[in-house]
C-alpha cells in the first residue's frame, strides 16, 4: 500500500458499510476520517480542522441529514471546493437530481462495492 497523501471524510451511519468502505480506502492508501451522523460530519470540517480532499456522503444519516450537510458545505466558501460524492440506497427516479440539487458533485447508488467506491474517489481526485 502506497500512501496517497489524500484524506477522505467518510460520512456513513451504517457501521458495516463504514467498516468496509473505510477498510478498502485505507488499504488503498487513503487517510480516512469517519463520521456517523450529520453533526459529526459538520464537526469534521469545522474551521479548526484540515479539510478532506473528498467527502463520501451517505445522504440518509441521523440528525442533520446528508442533503442538509451538503447544502451547508456548499454555502460556505471555505468548504465549497471539496468534492462531495453522494452515497444513497434510494436509487429511485429523481434521487440523483435531489442529490445534485443539494450540491453533491457526484453520485453513487448503493449497493456498491467498496472497490468501485475507491475507483470513483481516485477518478475524482485525478489519480487514475
Ligand atoms: Mn444511511
């Protein structure tokens, strides 16, 4: 494993998903910061924190949901440049549009393999 020097903020409330996505990202050389709800996600990008290079955002999370977290990050000039990849199990018509309307830059529908998630992260960071 070669360190990429890149950090991913993984926002996901499902412990199993969090573990497999995080494991695959770490295995692929990424540093991973985990958040299991909206408040933790917002705390992870607070002004006293180094910003991640990319955010994987489960939209269905407790508390402040992923759509609202995304809207807040995209409304703030400091956090706006960080690409956000929506992760959603909904995969219904209009779901991708809702994610993009909230400000998500990319969209992945679950179920998705951890390998595919890493591929997408690499592509978005211009590493593939
Ligand atoms: Mn969820």
